[in-house]
C-alpha cells in the first residue's frame, strides 16, 4: 500500500485498516487520520507515535492497559486480536507446557500488581524462553522507567504492524 492510497482512505476505512496498530486503540488511528495528508510512510508512523508521546501519563497508561497479557487468558480462550495471536504464536507462546503457563501467569499477575498494566513486549522480536526472563528483569525496574520501556515496546509493535499493513520493510519505518 502506498501513501497515496493511505491519504485517499475515508475515515471509516482508515480506522478499519489502522485501528489496531496500537492494540485496541482505534481512537489513536482516528486522531492520526485527521492529520492527513502524510508525506510518506515514515510520516504516518511519526504521527502515530507523536500522539502517544503527547498523551498525559494516565492516557499512556490507558494504552498499556489495553494490551493483553502474554500467554494469558485471551490467548488460551482464542479471543486475542488477530495481530496479537500471530505475534504470540510466532514467539512460541501458544505451545507452552502447563508449568510454563503457570509461571507466566504468576509473573504476569505480579507485574500487573506492581505497575497497573500488563507487560508489553514485542513478542515477534522475542521467543518463549525470553519472555519469563524479561518479566523477571522488568519487575525490578522503577515505575517511571517501566512506563517508558512499555511505551517503547508499544511503538516497536506499532512499527511492525504498520510495516505489515503497508508491505514495507520495518527497518525503514
């Protein structure tokens, strides 16, 4: 998809296509759509991330709370968004054993209790062995640092999802 196609989309089509770039936050896509035209695909990405950065802390935390737990109930129930399903599956989180699932559930609960939102990790850039180690490491981070780290992961995921939608090389976005 080229930038001319993106710029020519009506509101509904734009939100349908880009509404889950930031997980379960179609309002971000709606706000980005209002800033057209975009000069190029990089400009489109910059608008998504600038909106996240401009939010007050409660809004940023709200974006994080929209994320599903890694290997959590939604994955087990099959109710994840298609993008999250592919990402978690690609990281091997759909083929964990019972002990691994139980350990991740414990770590996810500890993380959520400490920070008030689920761990956000670009699963496509990880694997099932790395996820619990990353959870344990990030549980020791100060809250302000963890907020920045989690928002950085949201942006990594968003960049990968935009690349998928646009048929672009993620490294060029």
